[in-house]
C-alpha cells in the first residue's frame, strides 16, 4: 500500500472531501486523512496522509498556516466572501494608506468569532447548515494568533492582496472583514490561496492532474510524489536505535538506562529506516507511536 504524505494543490470549487474522494480512486485506498480543511473557493496546500501515514494527522507539531488573500472594499456579503449574497454596497473612501496604517494592530494573539458560514458545530449541527436556513446563533470567540501580515499590492481597483501567517483555526475572511472595518469600510474576501500548512508549502504541492499522470506512469512515479511520514516530525531530535532497542520498540518494552536526554524523539533503526516516535523519561526509553509493521 502507498504510504506517505501527498501535498495536493487543491483546485477552486472543490471541497476538501471531493479531493479525498478523487484520491481514493487514484490511490486505490480508503485509508486517507487530510489536514486543515479548505473552503471550496480556496486553492492551495492540502496535505493528504496516505496509508499508515494517516496515523500522523493528529500528531503534527507545526499547525501554523499561511494564506495569500485578496480584500475587496465596498461590499459586505453573507458568507464573508464573493461566493455569497451581497448584503450591502458602500462607497469606498479609503485605500492603501489607510490599510497600511491599520495592519499592525492585527498582529499577535486575539479573539475571533467563527463565521456562520463555517464547519464549526454547535449542538452537533454545522453552522453553515443553520446559516443556509437563514438562522444566526451565538458563537463563542476563540483564541487565534496572527504571526505575520504583509501587504502585497493592489491587483484591481479597491482590491488589496495580503499574505497572512497565522495559527490554526483562523478564519481569513473574518480577519479581512475586521481589517476593512478598522479602515472605516465594508469589505469581503475575493480570493484565497493557502501557500503553506505546517512544514509543507506550495513548492511541495501537486495538482490532481499531475497526480493522475503519475498514477498512469506507474506505482514508482506515484510514490515519488509522496513525502515521507518522517517529514512531519523533522523538528524533533533524531535517535538511532540499535537492533536490541528496535525490538524493544516493536514489542512495546521500555529500555532502561538509555543514554539520551529526556525528551521526545523521532527514531530510525541502524539501517536508516524511520520507525516512529519515542520518549525518554528519567533515562527510560518508551515507544510513543510506530509507523512500521512490527517484526
């Protein structure tokens, strides 16, 4: 079975689930997981965890995201983006100068209320389903963090491109509405592309057409597009296990008096094969999660 992480360049008008359904057909497996859902209008980096790598979805160390978004001034929609119904159109009386003046106030930790058009569940019901019925319910604000925000120019009249690096759970369309409000304007999101998710970036991504072409070329070409599951844990220190310790890990046995500092490690065997994650506590090495078949 294929194992690894396939970074998909999600096309517009596809849901993240549409991408998974397509890949199940291409890869011939249902054992797929993805990280960080993207709205249908958004494009860009969607990490898909294939085969045994799917166990790593919930173990990622880096949850930061980066987006390239376009703010359109002069209108407000029910969805917070241009796919929605226009609720209000207003004259635009601010521009680049006002935008640059307000951007610094959005840096750092802040609270953000999820939009009604979102997959957040309240009493088991996704908000977007309630929104489609014309209902609005109270949502709790959640802590997020904007790590970086940069102005990238104006692609069209009254439109301003921004690159935002942020914590997971950040709604960029809500952020853009807030930026417009700080400028004394109404605003909505006219484009969104995720350029990075955790340790993965646009440079790692492949279109569905490229993935299909690799499938047609044969299993080796398809496997070559996948990143190793170890890439998720690249920031952890490496520990190389000898044969005895490797067997302990397979059997779930602790190894006492292990000569390493306390902490969390990614582990390879003497042959360089990635085995999984382990922890050292008070000189005792214990397996956390294996990504290989037990011997």
